[in-house]
């Protein structure tokens, strides 16, 4: 209860920016096909609905299907969606919730149990900050859905964009800070950026 109130106070400037800040344009991503995945799990998530455009993104940008990395797993909804399309999915999360999540408190074991039937998912309970310090690998695909501040999205997303063919970012419509970070990452890396404006928004940063 106290933590919820603290989060509300801390995120007040961000909520004001969301309401009154200037929205920079991003070209819209229009999928040619919406394809439901074979497997998904019934856990709470604001990501629901986005699963249907993932195959379209992978086909359009010729994304390899070997290695995917995700920052921000929470209960595993998006992680399972991604596990339909890659040989291996690495999920990084503190599993403690953050300023913006409804759930606060350790949920690592709960998520681990929910994902027990997906052997190609590998969970790591650690911060994105410590992960990106030691990982030099390249990935076919990356997903960034951590705490929705400009600073964290930019830092984690820049690493992801530099280490993957395509990086997607959730919440470009609901958080101006995420939208701005995504635009600035594309500029910094010389990549293109698109936005799918449904289900709270999905930013897509890609080399073409
Ligand atoms: C919006 S949720 C992810 C939702 C998930 N992608 C889904 O499909 O529903 C954000 C997650 O980011 C995690 N997180 C926040 N800050 C983090 C950090 N610095 N390092 C790693 N994970 C972090 C939180 O613990 C939380 O589980």
C-alpha cells in the first residue's frame, strides 16, 4: 500500500509529461498479416494482442530464428510468445516489479513455474544494468519492456539495438519517455524506427 503510494508520487512528473508533452511522430508499422501464435499462457499482461504481429515483423525484416533476448519478463506473457519463434529465448528481469507495474514484490518462482513447460526459455534474475555490462553477444531479436523511464529505456534499448537485428519496445503510446527514447536510439544507431500504435504501442528499431 505504502509502496503503491510512493510509486504514484514518484511517477507524477512522468504522468504530467504523458498528458501534456509533445508527441514526436514515428512512421506507422502496418502489418500485412496478423497471425496468432501456437502457444501462449494465461497470465496478466498489457502485452496481449501484440503477439499477432510478431511473425509479420520477423518475415518483413528477414530476422533469424536462433537467439532472442528479452528485458522485462514479469509473468512471462511476451516471453512465451517469443518462444514460439526462436530456438532460444533469454529473459532478464529483477522479478521485483517497478515504479509502473501493478505487482510489486518477488515473483521469480511464480514466473519460473509458469514457464516450466517451455524448455527454450532461460530466465535470469538480474538487472539489465548488470547483464549488459558482461554480455557481448549478438541476437536476432531483442525486446525491451522494463521500467518505463527515458533513462532506463535509452540505456537498455541502446545496448539492445547495438546487439540485435531488430529491437522492439513496448509502451510507445502509453509512455512519452519510452517513445522519445526509442526515437533517440534509432537516431543514435542510424537505424530506422516504426511504431505499431495498438495495445499501448510497439516501437520497432531496425537496420533497414
Ligand atoms: C512491464 S513489466 C514486463 C511485462 C512483460 N513483458 C509482459 O509480457 O507482460 C516490466 C518488468 O521489468 C522489470 N524491471 C524493471 N526494472 C528492471 C531492471 N533494471 N532490470 C531488469 N528488470 C527490470 C520489472 O521487474 C517488471 O517485471
